[in-house]
C-alpha cells in the first residue's frame, strides 16, 4: 500500500468499524425482523384499504418503525450495559467493550426513538406514532427492569414485542382492527418458544448477569418445556385466523398448519430430551428450536403476504 493510500484505507476502516458499532447498538438483526413483520401488517392493511402496498408511504412507515425499534434497542443497551459486561454473548457490544460512551449511545437512541415517533405521526398518522412511542416506553420501562425481578418479564415483554405488525396495520389503515389483533397474537405466542430457547442456550450467561429468565430459575427445565409446548401449540389455531378473516387463502392455511406442526415438533424434541437447562446435552435441541423459530416467523408471514386476499 502506498503512503498516499494509507490514510484513505484507515479512514475506510474507521467508517466501517463505526457503522458496525452503530448497527450493533441499534440491534440491526432484530430491527430487521421487526421491520419485516411490520411490513406484513402494512401490506395486508393496505390491501384491505384498497391502496397499493408498494408505495412511498410503505417505505415511510417502515422507516419510522425501524427508527423507533433501533432507538429502543440502543436505549436498552444503555440501561443494561453493566449486565452486558458479564455475559459472553454481549460483552463485545460497543458499550461494554468501551468503544462507545453511554452518553453518546443514549443520545443516538433518543434521537432515533423520538425522531421515528415524530416521523410516523407526521407521515403515517398520529395513532401509529403514539402506539410506537408506547411500545418503546413499555419495553424500556417495564420489560427491561423486570428482567432482574421475575420470569414474568417474558410475558410482559411479549406485549411490546408483538406490536410491529399491528403498527404496520395502523400505519396503513389509521386504526386497529381485528386483523391487526390476530397478527399481534401470532407474534405474541411465537416469542415464548423463541426467547425460552435463547435463555435455555445462554442460561449461564443470564444467571451470571442476574437476569431471571424462565430457564434460569427453572432448575429441571420442566416448566420451561411446558410453556414452550403450550405456546407453540396455541400458535396453530391463531395462525389459521387470517384465513378465517379473509386476509389470506387456503394455500396459506395449509402452509400455516405444516409450519405449526414442524415448529411444535422441535419443542417436543426439547421436552422429550428430559435434560435440565444446565445440561450440555440439552443445548442441541434448544439450538434447533431457536433456529426453527428464526425461520418460522418470516416463512409464515411471507406465505401470508403471497397468498393475501387483495
């Protein structure tokens, strides 16, 4: 490398490193899933309204929701930075690793959250902006502190966690309707097997940080496995509701049944292993359940959109 190109190379490296840090601060992978589920809600709501789901308004709504989600993720990391230092899965995040100050991260998080809220209120409708702000406040003000108090945190956190498709619907329709509630219910139920499998895999990390997820306080894992089975089984009839409400057709219904059966089977596999969360032998079925949950929701929502009744 020539002497002239060295400063350019260093600058490029610094920019890429900073971009990666901001992406991690705003939980880019999680935010992407949030935007995807919000897109499903907006798409179906726009079809019901008789307007094109492929418009500049779609991008504006998803951008606003993404900003609020990313900003909330950043503020969550500010609040949990001490605990993140104690966990191997989070100790390389920008705050615990010392690559970013808490003040700077808080400023970024507040700007994204409040800016996204204002953008939604102005470009979509006031209802969506208020719902997005309430979602962020519930996540930060209730779920985050409850994680160190009781396993009920997962139940409480499932409410803001299930809001993205409802926000998308509200952005398209300007109101909350039964179809939006069904989408909310799908994501609400899906979160329990998803987050229980994460906590099962990283039980030792969570215990070290004092985060009381269900697998941390459930010594033999039976209560956790039971919740996974109950919620994944309850998903099956709820995922059929879009067909009953005319949101999607029979192809979606058949696919939802197949996906639900497969998802439930992964939960059964973990339960039948009969191993506590502390057992190394239990990690493989827990990881398989996590992988299944990550695939399940995008596939289900993509199928719903592809087979939507316009």
